[in-house]
C-alpha cells in the first residue's frame, strides 16, 4: 500500500511540474519537412484583462537539456519591431529560403547556429500593437519605456505560471537595437519584483544587449568618429567638424557646426548604415547595378559575407541625422514612420512577411484571428512611443552593482549604433578593468575584441558584423552566447 502511495505522489508531482499548456504546443511548422528538434509553443499572455492587452510569444525549448538550460527572453527593437525578426532572420531554429515567386510559402531548413542549441528561448512581441500582440483599447498604443517594461514583467510572471517547470532555470534577458532600452528597464522591473517578494520568484541572472540604444549623447556622438575611422569622411571634414562642434555632434551648438554635420550627413546618406559593407538598395535599377557580379571584382563581392547558408535580409536606412532632433523631442517614431520621411525603405522583410501572414502558418503558431490582428508587420507604425526612461547608464550601474551579469556586444561595422558609443559608455561607468582589451577567437581566427570589467560587465566587438550581429556572424554569435550563459570568458 505504501509503495502505491509513493507512486501516486510521484505521479501527481510530475503532473503538477510538467504543466506546459497543451493548447500552446506547435504540432507542425508549415514550410519545414522534417522532425522539429525540440518542442515549440506559442500563444498569448493577457497582461491587462480590463483593456484586453495581450502579448504574443513564440517559445522554443532547448535542443539540449530543456529542464536545466537557461531560459532567455529575446526582444527586438524599433521601437515597434517584432521579435519574430530574431526568430526568422537571426538565431531561430530555422533558416528561411526565399521563394522564387510571391505567394509561395518559404522553405525552412534547420539552422546549425540556432541559439536554441544551448538555451530555451522566448521571442516576445512587445509592446502591444507590435507583431501579433494587440490590445482591445487603442489608447494602449500610446506607450513608452516604463509601461513597456511593466507589461513585459507582468508577461514573465504569468508566463512562468503557465510553464512552472522552467521556473528554477536561470533566466536571462537579451535583445538588440532599441532593446538597449527594453532590456535594462525590464531587468530593473524584474529585480524590483524579486526584492518586493513578487510571485513566482524569477531566477534572474543577467542580460545581454547587441548594438543597443543606451544614452543619447554617447550614441549620438559616436557617429562622426566612427565615420572617420571607417574612411567614410575625409580627414579635412573630420578635423573641421570636430573644431566647429567641439566634439558635440549630438546637439549642434552653432550654425557652423550644423553646416559641417550636413557635410557628414551628405557623405554617409547613401550607405546602408546597418552594415556599411552591405549595399543599399534604393530602387530596382540600383539593386541590379549593385548586385551584378560582372561589375564587381571578386574581393568586393565577399565584403560583409555571412556564413548563413541562405540569403539574409537586406537592411536599409537613409540619413542618420534626422533621428537626433526627433528623439530629443521625447517621442520616438517607429522605424517605418522615420523612413517614410526619408523615402528610403528600412528593411526587406519579404520572407518573414510571406511566411508569418500565411493562413496555415498563423493557424499553426496560434496567432489571433485576422479580425483582431489583420496582418503581421516587421515594424508597426501605429505606436506613439515616449522615451521616459532617460539614459540607460544608471540602470546598468544599478543592475551590475547588484551582481547581475551583463554582456554588451557590438557588430563593428554598424553605423546606426556604432561600437564607439557602446565602448565609451561601458568605460564611463568607472569599473576596474579585469580583462584588458584583447582579441577573442573562434576556430583559431580573430572573431572580435573584448574588455572585461569588475562587477561582471563585459564589452565585446564582433569583427565584420553589422547592426544585427547573429544575422551576419551566426557561428561567432552562438559561441559568445553560449560562453556568456555559462559564465565563462571568451
């Protein structure tokens, strides 16, 4: 009798612990013909019942040991861009093959450098109004740093109630670009919740940010020296702009400074500022000329080349300078709004748009009905987003001083958020250097450079990568990601 009682208790415990919602399980992934290497789940978490505010997530279990491997929440930036960007184009479990004709479902292949090789990962569309996330109250689309962080924290608390078997796993937050704001503000909410005794208690360990927006002055002042260092502007222009602006390129102090900044602006206007080695496509004619192998020597054709076995999306962005004045006004436009003013498309999101708006795909990954979310957009234009969190440097000081690990990484060919700014603000925190600037290696080749600081803060560059590092350097990205999660230096 005692034996059967023990078995009953063990069985009940197993049921209580293994409680991932069966309705959220993804049973097949349209476009992929094969066995999915781990379980996938997707659905919604309601963060405000009164408003009907719902955040969409896609959860990929680790291909290693899901019960022990870290849980990582991934956030893309914008503000207003879907985190399924990261799933499709960067470090998700699949590589997507662009179909030859529109209307045909992209074919999927397994991604050998997926971050799900070593971790469980949640792709979260945040804030509401982004991707497949939505609210029944349109006023919720007027949002900002603090509300977004609060909602994402509420999401995590409710998500772990749905998936309690992962509660003891180490939790990390990660993201890129404007997630340089999303990540530290959310991390602060998590820590405040832990300190206040919020339930369930999250096993939060740290965070990582790639080419992240952090501080208006550090980020804004990095563009000119980066452009000079990369031979995008002449010595003469650089010396003159430095003289007239007195090193203050973010907030012009006089007409002569503004005039010199206009020269810089003109010099970089036709670049793809997400990766200065990549071509920038302004029209079909330009695209044809730029990509013609007959027009380029072999050495030029390999510039910016990625190891990714399938074509990556082309990221395009126009002039960098108009963003400066808009951000200072306190309201940050979404990327589509900003680029509409520049007459230059921001991204080629055809593959993701084709796949995620396919009826079979939407049904398989449990998105809302089209009457609720009409279609998926890479970046939405319906948000009115307010920067009310200020500089993120204070957040980083608070978090790292409490012992949470932080990795700040930068693709070194990104002109949008240049590594120079990220290197400068990490250094400005005043922490003791414990691992002096040195190269780090993958397959015995220099993959970038690293500098380690006291209080578990590390800054690294990734050689030859652009704004979205895992898209350009998937092998190197999986390497530093795995090392960071394991608490090991590069």
